[in-house]
C-alpha cells in the first residue's frame, strides 16, 4: 500500500517546486543555474521542472488560493531567508490546500488500485498549523 505521505512526496512537493521554478524563470527571468542555487537543487533538476519532466503529475499553479502562498515563498527565497517557521508554514498551508482540493486522489488511485476516490477520507481536509507556544496555551 502506498501512503498518502508518499504520494505527497512524489506529486505535491515536486508540483510546488515546479511552480516556483516556473515563476523564477518566467517572471524573474533567472537562468537555470541561478534558480538552482536559490533552491539548493541541481541545474539538471531545474531543467526537468522547466521542461515539465518532473513536477507535473498534478497541476497546482491554477489554484487561486495557492498563488499568494507561492508568491510569499518566492519572496522569502529572493530575500535569502528560505528557512524558518514562516517558510515551513507556507509550505504546509500549500500542501493542505492541495489535499483539500483532492488533487492527490486521482494520482493515489492510479498508484494503488485499492484506493477508491469516492468516499475516500485518507487525506486530512484541514490541518491548522500551530507553533509550540500556541499548543502550550491550549
């Protein structure tokens, strides 16, 4: 059985990276080696995202709710502060929206015939992000 988290690693994360790469190349007119350096990946990986070899199992760039999150991720990367709580929170929020929109379901069903899209409740519909301070207050 393939777990939802495996599906996320194989489809969601690459889709988000592909969207970020596309934005850097098209909007910021950066070269592949520049994008690779910013993202901490190889130029070859950037090329594969650009040519839609990787990161296009599911499409996330057309989800209106995700655009502002992707833009904030890009701004953090451009500013040189990609690590930290805000970056992680933005990534989790993006993944949560993707799960809520059932974008993983079709891919999941293709990888495991036992998964049925109708009535599936494997992926959480919403997981609010709480930092440690908020958890302690509760």
